[in-house]
């Protein structure tokens, strides 16, 4: 089993794994679609890693480098490939990829999934007393929020101009 950075050729397998993940396609209003993955491949501060066995992608991790800490957005291994070390290998590869710059790596879990809490606990993860809040940036939201200064054009990652549902 090999962990490596994803390439364009992996994006269909990544979407298939994502679609089979029990909480997808809606994770608290956040949906990943096939056209997202190629963008992640070239985006700065993003890691899209795959675990591959004999040419087959068995799992993937999407993580963000947030300068002095990091966040794992998705970690999924196919049901057939679980308990063979792929999940641990993906997580460890990501944890080490920040060198000594990161002071923490964070990952969110379904609060009802105790089995995964134990899996993370065995890997040194502890639950801080924090609860995430998230706003979904819908067209309705944009219509009712007008910032005093428009910084849209100054964000290089906001240049696609393609809205999404
Ligand atoms: C969480 C998840 C990624 C773990 O993937 P995995 O590949 O099964 O993880 P591992 O194989 O590394 O670890 C599972 C167990 O198998 C054991 N294992 C590791 N290598 C092994 C091997 N070669 N042979 C047998 N068992 C092995 C590990 O010791 C581990 O047991 P432990 O937790 O008691 O230490 C996977 O269960 C998953 O995709 N879950 C659904 C998605 C999800 O909820 N993700 C997290 C939030 S984004």
C-alpha cells in the first residue's frame, strides 16, 4: 500500500469514495462535486492524498495547511479496504507533511460515531471543548449581505466566477 499525492487520474475514484461515504453528499450543507477535485490538486495549502494498493485507490484524505496548524476535511477508506492500515497511513502522512510548522492537526467527526472517536483517541487525538459554526454561502445569503469593502477580486482562489448550488 502506497500513500501519495493525488493526480488528475485519481479524481473519479476520489468522487466515488466520497459518494459512498455514509454522510455524503450533504455534510452540514457542504457538498463536494467531481469538478472540485482538480481544483484542489493545484490549490496552495491543500493536500489531496490517496492510498493506493495494486493500482486501486482505496482511500483519500483532503487536508488544509492553515500555517501553524492543519485541518483534515475528509478522510475516507472504502469499506472493503478497512483495517489494513490505509486510514492510519493517510493520516500519518498528512500529519508529517507540515514538518515542524504545525502545532496541531484537527479533524471533525460525526458526534454519534463512537467507534471513530476511539480510533482517533488511539492516534493521540483529544476532543477540545469547541463546537464549530458554519454559514452556507448561498445566493440568498449573498443577496442580503453587502460588505462595506468588496475584497472579491483580491482573493486569488475566488476567480472562477462560477456559482454553485
Ligand atoms: C476512519 C477510517 C478512515 C479508518 O480507515 P482504516 O483504513 O480502516 O484504518 P486503519 O486500518 O489504519 O485502522 C483500523 C484498525 O486496523 C488495524 N490495522 C492496521 N493495519 C492493519 C493490518 N495490516 N492488518 C490488520 N489490521 C490492521 C489498526 O490497528 C486499527 O486498529 P486500532 O484502531 O485498534 O488501532 C475508515 O473507518 C473510514 O473511512 N470511515 C468512514 C469515514 C469517516 O468517518 N472518516 C472520518 C471523518 S472525516
